[in-house]
C-alpha cells in the first residue's frame, strides 16, 4: 500500500505548460491561492459540481475539503450529482505534490485524511453520481471518476488511469480495490504494474468509462440523461444495490483510516520517495528561470 500523485505523459499535456521530460506531476503555481468548487442545481433536481482550481485541479488539503463539502451538501439537498471540471483540458490531475514534499506531519495527516473522507463520501453517496470527464484524469482524478456510478468521457485525445508505478510508487489498497471493482482483477493487475494511462477509447473498451463523446457539452447532456434515469429508481433500492458491490471496500477503508494515514505518513518521507518529487520541483524552478 502506498500513495498516488498525478503524472501524465508530456504529449498529452503540452498545453498545460507543466511538463518535465516525459512526465507530469500536479502542483499549484501558488500554494495559498483560493480554491474553488462550483455547485449549480439543475432544474431537474440534481447538482452539477464543477472543479475549478487552475491550472490543473490539483488536490491539496483545502480543495479536497471543499469538494467533499460540496458532495455532502448536494447529497442532502438534491437528487443526484454530476461531477465535472471547469477547466478545458483537465478533469483532475491528481494530488498536489507540494503537500507531500518535505511535509509538515500534522498537515500531511490532515491531507491524507481529507482524501479518504472525499473518497468515502463520493464512493458511498446515497444519491446517484455521474462523472462527466472532460479532460485528462490521471491518478487521483481517475479515483474520483471511479467513485461515481457512471462515467462519460470526452475523447479521443484525453487519458485516464492509475499511473503510479511510472514513478516507482504503488497505489493504496483502496485505489486498487476501486479499480478492481470497475474493470476486474486482471485488467487492474496489468494497469497497475505498467502504470497505464488509457486513451478514452481504451478506457471504454475495458469498462473504465461507460461512454465516449466528442466534447464537454455532449458529456453533460449524457450525464443528465443517465442521472435522470437513475433518479427515477426508488432511492433505497438503488443505493442498497450499489452498496452490495461497494460495502466491503467502504467498510475496509472506514475501519483502517488511522492505520492507512500512519502508513502513508511514514512512507511518503522515505528518501526514495522524496527524491523524485524534489527533482521535479527543481526542474519546474529551472524552467521558470529560463523563461525570464
């Protein structure tokens, strides 16, 4: 068991401007900037939650808390949730690297706990959930997508997957189990070993996403059609049926939260893990200096 942070091949993210070599890691340009989550209630009774934290919707402590609060609020006040991004080419690029590089231990533990809490809130949500994936969705972004009941993704140029091994790390057990529940054991085994980022078409072919469309407008239209259909099913029967498939993982993480945080907090400070993060941040600094 270990952790995840975002990494995307450079050929897919040249427009973002955060490329180092052939790899991409999630980092905010200003750590303290205000994070934003936009929630809009559709006339049909569901809430559209849009992640809007430029440049790449990187998941730091505050942003994780904001998304979780939006999910909990929508669960209690509306009939469903569509999760999407306000950014044009990124759904969510994963965890914020500066939360994990030379971390303050107290904040680090809060950060990982906030990720756990968001996962549990979305994975076990009592109202139907649909991910409208309108851009790249590596690592933590893939996790958020898999939490939802249905996934529609824009193609063909975007990618999605748990790509941790490309940097010599391992996805946590709950990332792995969520993927097993989505695409099966063998596909997950291969994907985790290789750190595969799937194109939209490839993701569709293995069941990582349920539908492929050409643009965000089509993604939102399909999300609305699917969530409207789900909302018509008696809520208790629908939710209990979902949890028949998800309860074991939900309970496993719920019961091991402290243990999982302890493991992560000890693991992330190991020199073999800190070194590549430091190299990445240094490369960013060098790139910034060369532009001046």
